[in-house]
C-alpha cells in the first residue's frame, strides 16, 4: 500500500470515529436522520394513527423485542396520548416545557391488573423521558434518555382506539382460534372452526352482548373500563341459554365459552374482529356476518299472538307462582303488552340480530298487586324482569322464553294461549 493510500484509509477511519463520537450519546447515525423534536405542532402530524410498540433499542443496536402476549399501543390526540399497556390502558396529557418541547410527566393508568414479567414500567419510564422521534407511514421511533435509547413502533393494521362503533350493532362469526408465538412476528398456530359449528357474537350496546355457541346460546355484559380507550373488553357476567344443554364431543363449545369470558382487548375493522384472551397469548378471529341461522326467528313474526306466563326463574331457581293471578303477554309488530296480576303494562321493542332486542316502557306500572307478601314479591319481580328483557328464543311454536341478565338474571317462560 502506498503512503497516499495509507493516509486515505487513516483519514476515513478518523472521519468515521468523529461521526460516531459527535453523535448524541452514541446513537447510531442512521437513527438521527430526519429526527423531530416532540412539539405540539409535530405531534399533530402523528394524530389519527394507532402505533404498536414492537421493541426497545439501545444505541449499540441491542434489541429487546416485545413479547407477543403483551400489547403496547400509542395514539396521539389533540391534547393527550392514549393507549394500551399490557393488561391496562393509560392516558397522558401533554405538557409543554420552557423550550416548547412536549413532555409526558403524569401518566394515568387504569391499574386493572399487572404482571411481574410485564414491560409496562419500562414503557412508562421511556414515555416520560421521550424527547424526539422519526416517523414514516408505517414506522415510528421515539428517542428517550438523552436520545441514547429508542422505542420502535409499527403502524397498527386495525383501529383499536375508539373503535367500539365498528364493533357495535354488527354480528360476527368465529372463524378460527389462534395461538400467538412468544415474540411479535413468530409463527402462530391456527385451529379453524368446522363449518357445521356456528359461534357468533353480537354487541347490542356498550354493556350487553349475545350470540350462538354451537348447540347453545349465551348473553353477557361487558365492562368498558376506559371510555377513552374502549378496545379493552371485560366480561364480568356470562350466562348460557338455555341452561344445561351439552354439545357433541367434537364441539369447540367449551373452548369458546372459556375464551369469550377471558377476552382482554380487541382489534376491529369493518369486516374483521380479533379478540385477544388468555393473557393476550391467544386470539379469536371473527368475520362480519350477515347470515341468519336456524332458530333465529324474530319475535315480530308472531305479531298478533297471545301468551301466558307459566314459570319465572331467578338464576335457574323457580320462583313461587300460584297461577291464580293472570300474567300475560301480547305481541304486536313493535310492542309488547299484557296483564301483570291486577295491573297492565306496555313496552316498545327494537330488534337486533341473534334474538336480541331492547324494550322501553310505554305505560309505567304504578302501585303493587297481591293479597300476600309472596304474590306481591312475584309481581315486583315480574315487572322488573319484563321491563329489562333483552333476549328471547322459541323452543317450539308454542313456547317462548325471555331472558334478562339485569335485575337479578330472570328467565320468563310463556306458552301460547
């Protein structure tokens, strides 16, 4: 090698060393490109996108991936950021410091649950110290600890924050169970649902849902604990309808009931729904469904018929009923009305798929009926139940069953008159 070549090599090495040492605390040069300070004006450019954390990165390139069963998301809004942090949701208001840079000093956390292996504390510490970022259409990098470390995000393919409107008033059919790998991007294991087994989910409103579970039906309530981040899904109450049937040995009924009762969060689009359960390690994959199925007979098809009450149950326990007092039900195209002992009642109803409907009192019942305490208690419970029914089914042409999971969980059994 000539002396001039040696000098050229030495010059290149010195330049490389200078570039590295003059970097911000050793951050790799490629991570510095197009970096922006977190200001209110720049944050506006990031709004309307749901970002998912995929890894933490150190200056030397060391990567710590996020486990597949831990979900961390970030969504910027006009005055705050919101998202998921493993088993919790959070929100944090922007606060501008004296230099005009946005800070996240106080993070409000739901504290629903935590885990000793969760990365939530590491995530929150990094978010509090965030100071700059780079972004493209699909990747967001947020720098923290004096720009020495990076949180790497990817753009989420689904909308999870404020997505309840897409979930509500639609029927969804389960297509597969999927077990996620240990890390994001790992190979997953998928079990398809047989075509002859029907599992559906219908969200009536932000509190109530129902559907088919192969040979059975179910209703339940959700607990949307975070109005600002309502892709978190809790199921404090799940009831099977009717009580007691057993599906065939090859049915995925038990898997579904266990899964729907342990859902943590979901992703939803106009055509697909993904519900994560078992600590986020597994997912149920649904598609939007407009089909009707055997047994999904609508109550309005029985307009003009009359029914009488034969039994009322409270969580499976029959309530004393002498049958001497009249309790009747008449069905029209848009209302229910009848006799409740010595009083009359009337309700408007609105239909939804999967045998779900809502009722609204037209004529309020005042006073109380019954010559003894037992009949008076039955009267009060009947009015409470019939005013809150949300699910019905026909076991045959002459039997109608109505359910309410509110007010103690009632089941009303009517026969055609």
